């Protein structure tokens, strides 16, 4: 999976792993004739992925098992497309996905008589408006009049970009998740939307940190002062702790550069405190050596500190 798509994949998987959020999203965005037939129970997430390995760089999938008001079992296949432009072959991906789900269903239910319904749902947050036909037959080259004899299905498209922020969801917390995803792929709008985003994030509740971490990873127009301003406005008492945790959690991705610098400074200060505690006197050459070292080297020194009997031993190892 590419570095670009990885934060998106992780973010959407977290969002749709919550059955309450997933249920709200489906009920709000499905056609009314489908949503009206769902039981009040939240959807059940089916673990695993049915997407081809080569497609996981730009697609995230979530499969949900639901019950209808008539106690039938059905499935909703949700594909999240991270491309900045529409994928005209997405209906073919839905078809392959359906077949894999049915194959698994047949293995788990050897005495089956009828297959469960599988409803496709596309979640798109690309920069370009989705204008691709939302039915499978749009991909099939056939003679006029053949359509009734050919396989066809339609899928629901939820295009984040065409909705005003206030209408993304009636649920304030889900709206914060969706707004963050909407502007992650629209760098030219990120600066101007900062104040609006702050207002939306004020309603994110306990999910604020997860959403803010995604913003740090994907909003490349936001530098450290901008992130600090947002955190200080929404969670002023937690600003220092959150910025430190961003550094710890995101450093392995090697972006953005100010996170890397913040992580190195934090690691250096921590090691110097540990050195003072163990050896009391820490020469200036040691402080300079620590402050000039990469964070990975500093962390190795910290792990070796327990075995070192002197500063020379520590750095020699």
C-alpha cells in the first residue's frame, strides 16, 4: 500500500469499524427504499478483505452483515476510493467482490437454497466530481435489446465533495470524520477551511485525537503552528500532550517534516534527563552529541542505558 493511501485506509477502517457510525452512514446515504427495509439493529462488521492485492493502494473495503425488517440476512459491500479522480471500472470491482462474498457464504452454508442480497455502496472522496454511471452494464458492450439477458446491478455513490459540510451527516461526530476526509484530498481548500474545520472538530468528542492525527498526516498545507492553533482552540488543556503523541505515533511515516523534528527533540530531552538521573554530571560534549543524533540512534542509546556503567560505555556500544 502506498504512503499516500495508508493514512486514508487506516482512517476509514477505524471510522467504519464502529457499528454505530457505519449504521448511521448507511441509513443516511442509502436510497430510502433500501434504508427503510433495514432492522433497527446496527450492522455487523465482517472481518477480512475481499479486494485484490494490487488494488489495495487506492481502495479500502468494509463488508457488513445486516438483517432486514423481515428477518432476512443481507450484506452491504462498502468500497472507499482514495483516487483523486473517478475509477470507471469500479463496478467491475464490485462484481468480483460479490462473487468472492458469495463463494465464502456457500462454503459457510453448505445447505444454502438462496444467496443473500449484496448491496454495493461506493464512498468517494476524490478531488474530481464523480460522473461515472453507477451501474454495471455501462461497462458492457452489447447489442440493443440484449440488456434484459445480461447481468446488471446499480450501486450507491456517496461523493463527499459535492455536499456542503453541514449536510455531510446529521450526527455531529460522524460529520467531523467526514469533513476531515473531504478536505484531505483538496489541498487548495485546506487553509481557507481552517476556521470551519475548528467549529466542526469542536463536536468530535472523544474522536478528536484520531481525526486530528489524520489531519496531521494528510493536510500537507498545515504546518506546526497551524496544527498547534487548532489543537489549542479545541482542546487547550491537552495541547502539549497531543502534540507529543502526534510525534510518537506518526514519526514512522516520516512526514510531515516538523513531526520528525519534534520527535527528535523530545527523544533527546528525555535521554538527557535519564543521563542526569544515572550519572549526575553530564558533560556538554554529551549534550551536543545527543541533540545532534537521529531519533532512532537516541532511542537505541536509551535502551542500552541500563547496561552502561559510564558515558563512554553507552556511546561505545
